[in-house]
């Protein structure tokens, strides 16, 4: 597996990594078994993050199943950032990013997509936990500037749960991949946190629709958070925790066809997260219209208000939903 330092890997090489390949079917990396051991696999030493004065280890990014049969999910409420993307058939899948906390269990874990590589380019040497990918995508994942860990690479970090049917029952034990949470400095997303800017419009709920999926975020005055519903069902975890981010970003992006298909022949969408566009930021029961810009795959995303000032997010979990522009 190729593992390259972010300072050496250029944006051009990353762009080449995530493009050229042929249409192929989907393959997984095998079935893992929970053997009950407590081994932890070490990861590389902490290195400089996107902030010149900060040092942090790698974030953990986990691809999470969002089909109805996969819910409720586990550990989703403890992620720092959750990205929602469109996959085959107009369905949705999540990528949860962990930096300040490593829960005991996360899942169900599912397969990676080509556009994940571009999205993860903003982090320094991230660890990607996933269940597999189309077989001609695997070499691109191996060449990307990240540490990819599927059950094939470390079966001890994964196990099959008994309350869901395969393939919706593969779970990850994060502390068997990372010794400790790297901390907030590893979140090189470009997000700014602080007081809300003036303006905005009161917002009680916002729904984002994919062709075959939808997300609704409803403001709770009591919780001072946005309550998440997916496909009409309120999102709670397996331990009963409500999924309730402090900030929701509806980011309008180009979603195009990739060169890949799933095993049924459905095209895999490619979500372009480098570029510019419009977004809505939901915080404090209000919605703010903003612009977004991400200059290259190794940069975070800048969100700015009409006067060009950075858009501050509320402190807490952030959800970013990639809506087709």
C-alpha cells in the first residue's frame, strides 16, 4: 500500500489518482470476525496539519451505510463532521470524520467511492475505514495520500454484529486503528467557529432531497441543535442518542457520472468538492446564504458571507450535505 506525506503529494497527482480507470463491478474486502482480542494497531507519528503552527495525528474517516436496513447506526453522534453524499440509484451514504473523540464502535461500515479521495485530500494522512470498493478503484485508493484500512488489511479492527443482516452488519472498533484521538487541530476543513454573523433568516426545518433519499433538519429550541431525520425517520443511534448537529451545511456541488458502476450496472456518481458555488448554513435556528470555495484537493473549504467574511459555524458537530447544484 502506498502511503505518501501530504507535503510531497501535489494536488495534480491527487487529481490524477482519482480520475483514470475503467468501468468495473464491485468487490468487498472479506468478512471480518470479532475475536475478542484487545490489540491496537499503531499509526504513524503525529505530523504537521493544515495549520502551520499545529501538530496533530491523522483523523479517522469511516464510510457509513445509510440504507434503511443499516439504521440505527452506531457512533454517528460522536463524529466531528458528517458528510452526506449521493451514491448509486440516488441513495445516500455517509462519511463520518473523528478527531476529538474515538467511540467504542462505529458502523455499519460500507464501501468507498472515487470522490471520497478528493474529499479526504484536505486532511493530512487520514485513516480511511471502509469495507471495500470496485476492484479497479482499489489501486487508486492505495496510491492516495491516506492510510486505507479495510477488513482485509486489519480484520481484528472489524466485526460482524448479530442484529442486522449482511452487508449491513460490519462494524469498526476505532481504537484498534488509532491509539488516541488526534484532536481538533487535525480537522483541516477550513471551517470557522464563533459567533453568528448578523442577518440570516429564521428557519424551522430544511429538507434536502436526493433522487432516492432525503434528509430533514429540524431546529430544536430545547436542544439548541438541528434534529436529523433520514428518509422520514428521526436519526438515533443504537444506544438511543439523538443525532443533532449544531451546524448544517447544504453545499451545492456538481454531481456527475464517474467511470465506475456498481455490480447492478448503476453508474457511481462523482461529487465534485473542489471549485466554487453556493451553500446554505443552518445554525441557531437561522439560515445564512453563503458562497463556498475550495481551491484544490489539498485545501479545506472556505465559506463566506456576502461581504466576504468567513461564515462562523456553531460549536459542535457539523453536517455537510452535498446537494446537486
